[in-house]
C-alpha cells in the first residue's frame, strides 16, 4: 500500500474528530491536504478554519471551508497537521513544507493538537529527516555559522544547508549560479540540518532558539496530544 493511501486514511480519520462550531487549525503538507478535503466533505456547520500556510488557505478556500486568521480566532479548539518524523513521546520534526513558523504559532494557540502521518514517519530517534530551521534572510550566512557551532556542540558535524528550489544539493556555488532560495510565507529562509540522531531534542531546541537570526526550528516538543498513523490495515492511535 502506498504512503499516500496511509496519509489519506489518517486525514480522513482525523476529520471525524471535528465537530460543528469548532475553530480548527489546518496543517500544511500532503497529509494535511487529505484532512482538509475530508473536513470539507463533512460540510459541518459554523466551522472557523485557521490555515498554517498560504497553500493550505488556497486549498481550503477552493473547497469552500470558512477561513479565519489567528488574529480573529486566537483560541483554536483542534489543530490537525502532518509531521516529517514522529518520535517517542510524540516529539516531532516538522517543516518539510517550510511552514513550521505558522504551524507552531497555530499549534501553540490550540487546546488540542492531532498529528497525522503515514507509518514510515514513526521513528525511534528523531534526526534522520533533516531538521528545518527558519532563519531571517539578513545576515543568514553569519546565522548559519552560529547554527553550525550549536550543532557541533550536539555532536552533529554537518553544517545546516540553505534550502533551494533547485533539486540539487544547496551550496554557495549552486546559489551563486542562480538556484533560488526557498522563501517561507513570512519571507524567511530555511536551513536544513542533517542531524542523523538528535539525542537531546529539548536541549537542541533551546540552544537553537537562543541564536539571533533563528526565527524558529522544526522541533515540536510537548505539543502533540495524539497521533493518528495511517497503516496498511487501517489507523493506529499514539498518545
Ligand atoms: C510542513 C510540514 C508537514 O506537515 C510535513 O512536512 C509533512 O508533510 P507531508 O504530509 O507532505 O508528508 O511540517 O511544514
């Protein structure tokens, strides 16, 4: 069975958790898109939907879901979103879709957060997926040096690489010959840190946040309440 079928199962199961009248945070990515489609199909009354990216806003708008903003709806009942890795204790890596800042803002405003993912996303140790770090464009190479220092302090030898729209590996040389840096909805850059294994996610999260120029990172710790994992047989619940 394909990962996409598992994602669809998880998204559809999550849509059943939504009740009429709720304010719902809409995640970003292919799994969240299945949730948004299943939610729209339920045609529930009096929903308010707060999207975590322009891409999700566009999808939700096209499907006729009523959109709101974090400014107008600062208290969200339930957010449903995907993840790049789901580790022990529902510690997550997010940001593969470059929406991690808005996602974290919406998650933190939510009474309940539900992660949806395909089975391959569940890991014993976070870090095989490169950790996305959102960085202000001004002085970003200086910020990247400071990120490298923090990573080294966590026994991670590989410096983070700026994400480009090019399918080739990001590098100064590629960037200088014209590859476009990926920009987030907030206009920032993404650096991806190939950590291998993150042995102390909480300390790494704290250390990255202390770097001036780092806007946010993709470690979502103590935020998810539950996960719905799509499998070949149906869905698994993780709490
Ligand atoms: C976007 C995210 C996504 O939720 C994450 O990348 C998972 O994406 P997908 O559901 O397409 O596998 O964090 O910033």
